């Protein structure tokens, strides 16, 4: 492989590598006829990302005509080549990428201003091809939005947050943080954001579903989308099947495939429609926000209990059955109560489907023209076998 | 509406005197529209979040108080921050536990509130209300500007603990200590720069001041002694009406220093976190007992007590 990237495209390439680094530790490089594919997958195989740069993206693009070339390398070392995006933009005029198959080396040469050359020789390993099995065109729900909208959305969630749940109706999308059922719900801050369909460029909902996926990879894609200004598309179906986030341009395409939590079909998130729209923002009825409390006044100095009173607990819903039973008298409580208890009785069902990848492993005798056999990857460490 | 909750499981607490036990409801809802008020409120909360992980929020018809009691677990520091609601909120409705105790007392995590408020800085309006979700929450709901005809609404439910009436007495305003010396502080940035550097050398700092407007910050270790001198700082005129009658400072030699040795991290925390640009900052020292830092702003005041260590 021998290709040259010039001008602003160097930064685009760099951003793509940075956003792939949010996915996994290794970069899979595969020069194809239709362009250079850069891929990454996370260790649990629940997230996969691929950028395909069309030949037109490059000012020179030649690939070996005789055989398929495939390699992988530590993404950190490639990131190091493009470490400072700011100086990259100012100083680098072109980037030359060349393979040396005798020495198993991939060479990045940065041609900077004033004739300065920076050469990075990175050694690589041969690898199997990495391919996720997904079909975004068959997804029931399709959205497209400017990156700004999504950036403004995810900024409401703390950086430490792992997963978000996206629910859709025909006119709205709700995004809220997913709290592990094992985690202490009473301590977690819950954030929910509601977006109207007309904030999107494209909004088609055929299935009113909720899916839960990792936020980290979405942030990774947004890093790329924001700097290139490309709109982000989102495709998803039902809980358990992957959500596909993509960016497309005439010379490049990026797809991020993220596993979603497979929900128990009885689980609330899967069957109940999204929460009622908070339309009442301006005129909510204060009476519905009451918190009952006991106000017994004990003799002052003797009260030495910790300031986390049982009182607060009694407004929470995790109660012994007896307490629940007594509260059944109050119809309004009851509904909420049952909802919550039903929920907590369920075994934890947090399980990302990590089996959605097929791995394509061309044997040495096969040429690229031959059909390739696809196999399911079942174990997370299969990439180490080659 | 039958929203009265019965007490939970059987062996929770010694059963309270049934005749005294009353059930009440509380309401709280407030709204900020003004951008400057919102960012000011957010800065105050952020300042508090830098001082403590959890604190108590007392809501009264006129004020909000953030209170931290001096417990051993938090190094003995205590805090009292007072905001006048009218200066922050465009709407403010509250109903306390009863007409004679018209207050609401909550244990909150200021960091959560701060994070929630930071993300809604450019909101058209922000509401803060007490809600019953999966647990009692302070819900921060913001209406964000969009190009769409429908507003973008974000809600943050910050879990809180409701503090029962019988524990309220722990969260009273601290009385003004009978200090030996009261002095205005130099610009807090300057002070922070000094303390930051001293922190690299020692864990403890001696702060001393006199009634002649002089203050020294000192560290002493086996290897090095450093002191920074400030002069002409001025001493606040705590008049006769300040009920400081008979305090020692009235007959005190102006040159005589009162000093306290404090945990330098606590002082640094105070200087680092503060984002409110106070119109006045002062420090009261009770010789070898406590320092009492006060930040005054037109619509808020923050008091912070750091105990002296031997």
C-alpha cells in the first residue's frame, strides 16, 4: 500500500484515528479496492467502528494488486503519529503512508513546513479481517442530526456515565442515563433530556423502542463528527440488536456499531412507551410534587441519630413486603409501588450482546477474489489466536 | 389525596411518641429566568461543592441556607451559606412541614446540583423543585433554547434525604464567635497563590493577625520557615451593635497577634473553590481555637470555620 493524504484531510484522518481509539486498543488496517478501511473493536466485542476512506480521499492511493493485505497494530502508536491536532493543522502539509511487507512495517511520513520530515515506522502484525455483521438499512428507527445537537445532548451527562437509554416515539426522543439495577438508585442522579423530532434532519420511527448503549463510543464518534461537521445518522431496532451510528461524506464513511442491552421483554424499558412528554414544563401542578414526611418533634438533645433518617427511606420504594402491604391503602402510591417492586424482583438482566460480529479469516491460499467465509466470533480473545 | 405515608418496617427506630407524630407535606418550587441570576446561583453552588461532599439545605420562605456541621469526619470544619431567595429566583413557592415550622430541610450533594446547573447555563428558564421520584429528589428542569418550535427540556433528578424535624436543631446558624482579632483579607487570588506554594512545604499553616491591619501566613518545618506578611488590610468595624460587648479585642494591644494553626488543605480548599467574587472577605481569629472566614456578597454570605490544631 502506498498512499498520500494532503491538506485538511490529514486532520480528518487524525480525528478518525483518535475517535477509533475510544473503541479499542488495536487498529486494523485494510486497504481495499474501494478505499482504506480502518477498524477497531473493543475487548468485549460489544463495540465496533470502521472508517472507510475512498480512493478519492487520497491524492495517491495504490494497493497491492496481487494479494490482500491486512494488518493490525496498537492504536496508541498510530495516535502518537497524529498526537497534536493543533500543530498538525498548522504544520503538516501531507502525510505519506506506505507498507513495507518485508519488514512488517507501516511507515507514516509527515511532510511539514520548511521541508521538515517526520517519519514513524510502526511494526504491525498480520491479522484476520474484522467485520461486524449489521444491516443498518433494515432498522425500523432512523434518525439524522447535526453533530451539534448530539454534542449538546451528551454534555448533560457526566463523563463517568457509562450507558444511556434512548427511547423514541413518533415525535420525540428521550435520552436518559441508565442506572444499573444493582447500583444504589437512591444515590444516583438521573438526567433526562427530551428532543423534538424537528430538531433532527431526519426522524423516522416505526418501532417505539428503548435501547441502552455505551456513551463512550458515541462520544468518540461525535469527536469526529463535530470536527468534520458531518451529520450523524443513528439506526436502531429493538433492545439487544445493535445501534449503528454513522457519518457519511462523498469520500468517507464511518460506522460505529454498538451493542445494546438485551432487555427482558417484560422489562419496563422494553414494553412501556417512553415517559410522558414533559410538556407541562411551564404549568405543572405543584400539588403533584408533594413529599410526605413525618414531623415528630423529639426532645432535642437526645436525638443523635445520623442525618439519614428512616424517614427518607419511607418515601423510597424499597420496602419490606409488610410495609408495602400497609401502603396498598393508598391507591396512588400503589401503582408506582408495584412498578418498582416488580422491577427490583427481576434478576439483573444487564447483558450486552457481544456476539454480533463475524470474523473473516482468509486462508493463505485464498486470493481476494475468492469468496470469503464468515464465521461468528464467540470468544472475546479470538483475535489473539492468529 | 391519600399521600400520607405510613412508617416502614417494624424495627426501624424506637417507636416515636404517637401523640407527637404528625404527617405533613412539603412543597417547594422555584424558578430562575434571569441569565445572570442563574450563573450566579450556579457559581455559589459550585463554591459549596468544592467545600463539602454533602451538606444540608434549609429552605425557608425568604432564604436558602447551605449548612455543614463541624463533625470530626469532615475535619471539624463547618459552613454556613445564606442566600436571599428573592435575589436569585423569579418565582419561589414553598410550604414547610407546618405553619410554625415553615421550613424544609434536606441533605443534598452539592456536586450533583452544581453539575446539573452547569449544563443548563444557557437555559431560557430553570426550575428547581422538590419531587417524589424513585426517592425524594430536587429536580432541576431546564428549558433550553432551540430552533425547533418545541423546547428542549432537560431534567436532572438529584436525590436528597429529607431531614426530620427532630434533627433540625443540629443545623442552626452558628453564633458569631467571640473573636480576638477580625481582619479584612487580601485579594483571595493573592492569598491562594501564597497558600498553594506553602502547601508544598507543610501540612499546617499558622495564620496570625492583629488589630493594626497586619496579617501573616507562616509555615514552619524542620527545614524551612516561610512567612508572608500583609499590612494595611484594615479591621472590620464590628460596632457596638454587633453584640461583641466585652470581647477581649476592645482592650487589646493593636500590635498583639492572635494566631491559629490550621490544616493547610482546608484553607486551600476554601480559597480554591471560591467563585463568587465577594465584595468583602474577612477573617476572624480566636486565638489558638478557630478561624472564621466570611465572604460577603450583596445577596449571599458564606461563613467557613476551620478549627485550629495544636
